[in-house]
C-alpha cells in the first residue's frame, strides 16, 4: 500500500505530526472532532471576543515548538510571540528579574538581586539551584519533599508557584524529578532558555491554523468537526470510523487527549498497555477568568503573580493581544475552586492595584485540562507495539510535563518514526 497516513486529533501534537509528514511528501489526512484546531490550547469565541480556552506561557527552552512556529510563520510581523527576559513579580512582596548574563549566572544574579528576600534566603536559593543543576540522578518523591530544606518564604514566593505553573500540579503531589528537569531546561543551557514567551495572537492562530494551511497547500486534507469514533488495525492497514464514513490508511498517528484514547483503541489488543496507562491518569482542571476593565487600564507588567487566592497569575491581554482593558486570571490545579472564585481573583488584584469597576466577566473551566504530573507515573511511548500505529500528545513519554513543547515534540517524533518505517 502506498503511504497514506491519518492523524487523529488537531491539537498542537496532531498538527505538528501532520505538518512533518506533509513536508516529507506523505499524503496525510488530519481529523479534528471540533471546529477549531488547537485541542487544549485553542481559540474560543465569547460575546464577540476571540479569547483562548486557557492562558499559556512558553519558555525559551521550548525549541521544537518555537522552530515549528517559525516554519509556518517565517518572519511574521508582528511576531506571534512576545519574548521577555524572565521576570517574576508578585507586588508588593516579591520581584525576581534575570539580567542578560550567561546561564546560570543570570539566575544567580536574579536571585541575589531579588526583592522581598533576606540575604540568607537569597544565598540558600542560589546554592540549592546550583546543586540541582549539577544533579542528574533519578529523583523520587514530590516537589514539597525536594524543597523542604528551603526557607518557607522561598517556597511560598518562588519554587511552589513555579511548580504549579509548570506542572499544573500542587507541590505536595508533583513529581520532583520532572520539576528538576524543567529547572534544568530553563536554567541549565542558554540564558535565553528561561525567557518567557507570551502569545500575541489567539492560540489557534499561533501554530495550529497556519500548520493546517501548510498541510493543505502541500496536498493534504484537513477534516474539521469530524470525530473518529473507532480505529481498527490490521497487518495491512488502519481503518478509521467516523459518523459519516469509513476510511482506510497505511498508518495512523493517534493524537487525541489521553482521556479519549481508551475508547478509540478498544478494538486493538496491541495498544492495551497504552490504554491502561492513560486510564490511570488523574486529571486536573485549569480555570481562566476573563475580566474587562476600562480601556485605559494597564498592568505594570504583561503578567503578575498573585498571592493568597485561587488565581496564581494575571495577564494583561491589552498589552499582548491589543484587547484593551482585558485581563486573564489563571488558576491552575483548580480542583477545589469556590463558587465565588471570580470575586476572589478580583480581590487578589485589588490588593495591589485599583483597576476600577469590572465591565465584563466570563470564565472558562477546562475540567480535564491536564493530568497530574505525579512521581513515578507511567507515560506511554509514541511508538506502539503495532507497526502501523503511533501516539502523539503531551502525555506521552518525555522530559517535560503537559506543555506545548511536550505536545509538539511528540508529534514530530511520532512522524519521524513513521517515516522511518515506510
């Protein structure tokens, strides 16, 4: 059979896989159950506003993701991403800003110059990071256990907020080893690896939509609003079932969210281990509150950390997206949000600045936004025991937690392995 590949799932992993295959000259068909590409990082429309289903930050260390974005939007003006040197600010208690120095000196300088820490706490943080960057032995236990010798103020202001934002998992449950890997990626290479990159467009427009357009320009097909309900795999090919048709392909990459994997591959005994691994995941919600104030209101920085409440960060989309007066409040690992969490999030902001009266408020809660990144969890590899089936997604085996980099890297890796098998 001539290579004819299906990619099931139009999130960042599926779009990365489809793009890689199409650019290699393979006939590819991309299936997406929704009308909008992007999966768990996509555009949504609310009351005439184009927003996102959740606010995302990229790191300068996300090289695969950044390379893909550059490929589908070369020399875009303005850039779809806004690059900022790492600055973490929680007014009025804490501010860490990393200068443009070689890594990891930039972090050491940032810690030693941090506002809100005593001199002994700064030295403790710098020594701890230095030891962590030099350690690549396997780590067991949680982030809370990893940081237990650090001063309480450091855990409260820096390490634990970083854990929640990077792993979307509370520190008492989060994997110490994965957190260490994130610290290595951000601070153990180039100084630019720790840069924060904020999207300047809706998340679908940053990569999935341009990638799909490139796939179609290369002769591929993109089916939106087309849910694949079942997959059958035989030695000679793979059959996909949708409500309207059945189609047969030489190979398939399954790039659906892990909670949907089991039902999709129920007819394929060879993928039972992958199904069991995904079924064992514990999922956590991420909540985003969009609140609009007067158009002339701006935060002092594009994003600020928030203390003592349900939200960990607030983003100024007026500064990043040109949506004047619109703020996005993000609550990660939001399993126990109170009913009045929007009011509480506003209260967190009002303790540091007066934005005036809210003109408009909406919330988006992704109940299964991500999986809990816990110690010793089993994540399936992208290559399955069936020679014609591959997996892609932020839940597959890799050094990062559930991030856009995990998604795109898995998509490219699955496509590369498929190409090797042709």
